[in-house]
C-alpha cells in the first residue's frame, strides 16, 4: 500500500490543461479557470493551429511540445512541471470546454471535507444528459474496476480531476501510450491510494460520436488486462466516498 499522508494543506494549486488544436475553446477555458486559481498551465501537444498563442493571450503558462504524443504524454509533461514548481495539488481540466471551470470550487470543498488525495469528477449523477451508449460504457468500466481492484469509481473516464502532488510520483513511474485517465486510475487503485468522487455536470451541447465509447472500452480492456496480472491476492473491497455536491 502506498504511503500517503492522511491530510495535507494545499495552498498552492494549479490547473493543468492538455490541449491539441483547441484554438476555438482554450482561451475561454483558461480565462474562466483563472477566476478560481492564479496558475493555469496549458501543455500544447504540438498543435497546428493557434492553440498555444490563444492560451498565452488568455493568461496561461504554455508548455509547447515539439511532437504530438497524445493526452497521456501531455499530462505527464505537465505533472513533471508542476512537481518541479513546488505546487501542492493540481486540477486536470480539458481544454475543449467539455468541463465547466466554475466547478473547480467543488473539488476544493470535497478535499477539505474528506481529505482524499485523489478526486474524480462524476457526471453520472444526471444520467439523462449522458447518451445511452456512453452511459453503458462508463458503467461497464466502473464495474470492472470494482470487480478487479476493489475500488468503486462512478465515472472512470472523466478527465476533470484533483490530484494532491504527493500522489503524482506513483502516476509518473510507469509510461504508457494508453488513455491517460484509465492508466492513471489503475496506477492509483492498484496501490490502494484513496480515491473520491465529486459530482459535476455535463454540458448539454457536447455529443461525441458513438465510435468514441466503443474505442474507449477496447482501450480500457487492454489496461485492465495489463493491471490484472499485477493483482496476486484478493483484496478487500473499498467503496470510495461518494461526494454529494
């Protein structure tokens, strides 16, 4: 079991946004996030448009990657920067406007109430806004994480997350090209680091292709297969604190 402090003050917190060709939305997301935290870091994953320029114009610190490596690589670079800068915690947030920066305060309220070092957004509180196929996919992921690792997470693929910085070394010690949300969650869960859930809303206008849920499920299955090999003994079931926000 990973040795993680039960409670730590988080005075210095950054927002981290991986971004690839999000020139239409990144400036607005940065501006809104700056209303809640003074440090917003955008990792531009070798975008071919004005993503980096618009993020900087909005007030973000921009890390420019020379080659596109995917969301996982962008988050990894961002996490390393945040650790080097001495932050206490980080909130990961998508740059495409899919999440509402106004809900950053929900994560702080949950942390100071529960002291859990990892908090993951939960869109499943209002299932009417979730397309049926996506809803089925999320529930399947949640079931298998609980079945194999004994940790219940209502919305495993959600990218709106809070990490206390003392858990980041456990996330960074393994590299993978698989989707970062899945890989990160399994790294945490397999080490029995406590995880919490924070209710967030899903914007009604965002509708993804049906291809995405099936693709995510296939990739998720690959991650589970990899981590299932590490589980040698049955583990006691641990149900996370479901935050009512």
